[in-house]
């Protein structure tokens, strides 16, 4: 009984299923990261606007009510990493659905490059090998 060979055979047989599960999980995470970053960006902007309108004539705040403290934004680096991990298609979809990061060409270009890289890798693995 050669356990590593059996594991390798099982992995080869289940490669399509495992790849589907991988893309499903990473795509879900990427989509939710874009959604969360957009949500935080909108709420943070509203919070800043609300605090600016509560200033008195002298420019000092007059006992403003406490505003909810929203978490910090998701870094662009993290969004780009997840874009490459999920293959890029979901990142492009999330950008259009949430209208988020559409003015930054780096995000569109990176999503397209991720699509090309993943398609080339699939072609190499499934067809060329």
C-alpha cells in the first residue's frame, strides 16, 4: 500500500471538483470584500459629511452626538490579491455591481490579466499536458 500514490490518484480524479470548490470559495470571498469595502466607503463618507455639518460659526464642534465608528477600509493590495486568487471574473462583476474601483484602471487591468492567467493555466493543465 503506497499511500502518497493513492492520494495523488484521488486528487487527479477529483481535480475538477476541487477546482470548482476552490473557485467558489475564493470568488465568494472576493465578492464580499468588494461589497464590504464599498459599504465602508459609503458609510465613512456619510460619517465625515455629518461631522463637518455640525460645526459652529467658529469652526469648533458643538457637542456632536457620537457617530458609529466604522471599521477601516480594505486595502487595495488585499483586493488585488483576492482578484488574482479568484481568477478575475468575479472581481470584474463586483466592480460593476457595486460601482466600486471602476475609476482606477489598475483594478480593471489586473482583473483582466488574472482572467488571462487563469485561462492559460487551465488550458495548460487540461489540454496541453
